[in-house]
């Protein structure tokens, strides 16, 4: 490893590790805050809490690692540019790509490691954390009765008190108790007392609740149905009533029990692939079974019995005329009943199929998330590194703001896409990769501009095409257009005409060809840009609409339509420019078939690439 590569890698690793630790601590604290209700008041020891955090930490990697790579890249390369270290590298002939070479190898290795981590460690953490949370949820809270709300005490009593007093809150006022009886649903036994007192010892499993001056109500329905019609009720008054609550089985929960292992985020790629195939086969079998049941319920195979057959191949009269009046009534009644029952079956099955479809899509998303995470790390590096070199600002100020904005855009686009894919509104495979694919052209754009040592934004690219479209010229352009061809080019063209009078390009047409070619490149570039903008905004409309952001979705749809309209205009202008060029060089150009033109617009990125290569080759050929 060369000294330069070692220096860049060391600088990056220092920032990377620091940012990773800080962000991990922040997200761990957020996890504690989110699940504090599940942990508080359960009398958990530190070992269980440590296990809880240990199991949840790997699940934070898909959030922490991409943000760390993005932020560290912007900070490090921004610091290099701010301290003129990049200028020193360029003065010795070292380009940005060469400076990023060693670090790129590290990031690619990190992306591969991330894939194996997400495929093995994260499912293990999800499996353990889910089962631990489930077991902790079985633990009842410590014996704290909050006033003004119902509190579950033991497995049989719900207690509500208006107020409590005493050094331990043992004296109660206006006590209302609902008592459960076995597996019977409903609150049929109610106890009310003006005052009460809690008594118990720390080592005892029995809690005494002593009530004073109250009433006991019981309207439990009897087992005999005839007796229920009498609606019996028991009411009694008491001066003192003692309830013993058994707490022996209250916290008898095995926190190490792990009996759930089939959730989609607990599976690796091999298990997910097997489960997805199983779910698809099961879904197809259910659809075939429903179709078979509906066919059998229709009784089509029995409808022709008793009908008077005729020899005509086509029967154009009413089909019911083939049956007697009695049979007509039977058939109509059968059809009506069959239709109603079939409609009910389809409605019930529709919800079942929808649930199974969501479950299948969740598995597909989980599989492709594992693949997309490693690529996202690499792409975000190629977004952050050139962006840092362009903004030329290190530290944690502006780079932090830019990194957070970019990451939030990346993260929320991914969330919206996955939410849309769960119910089938968006392809689940495309949804898993959508946010990564959004960042890919941004990374290419920033890397290209940083390599060419150009600014982050150049508004000339917006203004100049408008000037060309409106035929507005600068003074410099007017003077340049009046100048003659370079002497060397003029001599070459004159020599070509002397040796070959049928040469394709005449000297007086060269300026026109060159101007049209330059115009074509500008119009073709903007056709491509507006096509990409429209292609991105159009699926965003469905994603945002599915996530109930209808106003933002409408804006995206309108911008997408405008982008496609502008793209179409630029497409036509560039096509006309290309026709002019081929007319001047007298070569066979592109097709004038409108169907081919429309297909070319639909697949414009491919069309743009092919046309650019063809026109360059033909222009070179015309000068030979």
C-alpha cells in the first residue's frame, strides 16, 4: 500500500469509527426510549437489559452504517478539499479517482461484509430480540396501582381507585373492582367500596385487599338457557370484605424461551427463498381450489339434464325456453342463491388472498433488502466522497446537514416504496432497490463533476438551451460565427474536393454542420435529463399516493407530466437537427417512421446512446 493510500484510508477510518460509535449510541438510546414501557417496572436484572440491547444493536446497522459512510465520506473529502490537499495531489498528477481507489476497495469489502452480516447476524438478532420481547411482555408490572385508571392485579382482578394515600400508597378511596371468572368473557362480577387497604409482605405471594363499606354485584348468566331469560342478579352489602390475590404465578416466565422462528426478518436468504416458493405454490393452490369450488357450486355439469336438445349448432333464442315453467323457476332460484353465496365466498377469500399476498411481499422485500444494503453502502460512498470534494468543507457543520438531508431522502423514499409494495401497489423487488437506484445517478453525476473539477451547479446548462431555442446570441457568439474556418481544416477540405469532386461535405456547409451538431448535442442532453426526471417522478406519484400523501403525489404527477412534455419538445427539435445534419452530409440517416420515433422516445436512454454513436461515426465518415 502506498503512502497516499495509507494516509487517506487512515484519515477515513478515524472519522468512520468515531461517527459510527456516536450514531450507534444515539440509536441505542432511541431504542431504549421506544421500548421503555416494555422494560419499566418489570424488575429486570441488568443481564436481561444487556441482552435486550445486545439483540437490538445489530438491527440498527441498516440505519447506522449507510449514514456513517455518507457522513464520513463528506467530512473526510471535504476536509481534504478545504485544506488544499486535493490541490496538492492534482499538482502531482493524482486525480480524484486515483485518490479514491484504495478507499473504494475498502468500501467494496465493507459492502460484501455487510451482506454477510445482514444475512446471518441480523436474523439471529431478530430471532432473539423478538422472543425476548414476547417473554418480557408476559411479566406483569410491579404492584403499583395508579389512581384514576384500571390496573390489572393478578389474573382475575381489574382495580380502579379514585385516590390513594399512606407512605406506601396502601390506603385507597372509592375502590371499583371487576372480577373475571375463568375463561368467561365479560364483567359480570363488580365490587364497589368506599375505602380499602392493601396488605402484604415482600416475601409473601399473597396480597390482601381489605374493603370497607361497599356493595357486591353479580349478574353472571346461568348455564341453563331458560334461567337466563329471568336475568338473575345478586346484590349484597358488606361492612368489611377481604380478597386474597395469589401472586405466585405472576412472574413465572422463562425469559430464555424461544418458540417463534418463522418470521420473515428472522430468515436468511436460503430460508427466505424456500419460504417464498412455498408461499407462491400455496397461493396458486388456493386460487385453483377456489376456482374448482366455484365451478362445482355452479352445477354447470347438471344444467343440461332434462333439456330438449336440438340439432342446430347455434341457438339464438332464450335459453330458458328449453325448459318447462317449473324447471325455469328452479333454475332462476338456483342461479340467484348460487350468485349470492358465490359473491360472499369471493369477498371472504379476497381478504384472505390479500393477507397472504402481503405476507409473501414482506418475504420478497426482506430477501432483496439484504442484497440492496451492501450496494447502498458503496453507492452512498460515491455520493459522499465527490460531494465533499465539491463543497470543500470539512468538520461536522455543513457536511452533517447535507448528509442528514441526503440520508433522510434515501431512507424515507425506501420506506414509502416498501409500504407501497406490501399490498402489491408496487413491485416488491423494485421497491427494495428503489432508494438505492435513486442514489445511483446522483453518485455518477457528482463523481463526474468532481473529476472534471467543475462546480456543483452550473446554471449555464439551463440558460443556454433556452437561448438556443429562442435564437438569442451573445456578442461573442455573433463575432465567432463571422470568423472563418481554421486554416488547417479549410486546407484539408479543399484538398479533399480536389482529389474527390464527389466528396460528401462542401466547404460552405461545414459551419452549418458543426453548428447543427452542437445544437443537437444540447437538445439531446436535455431530452435525456427531462426523461429521467419524468421517469423518477411518475412512480413516486403512486408511492406517495399509496402512503396517503396525496397532495405531494399530485405535485409529483404534475411535474412528471411537465417533464415528459418538455422532453417530447426537445426530442422533436433534436430529431429535426439530426435530419438537417444528414441532409447536408448526404448520408442515409434515421428512420422517419412515426412508430419507430415513438418507440425511440419510450426507450430514450437507449435511443440517445445509439444515435450519439451513429452520428459521430457518420460525421467522421463524411470527412474521409
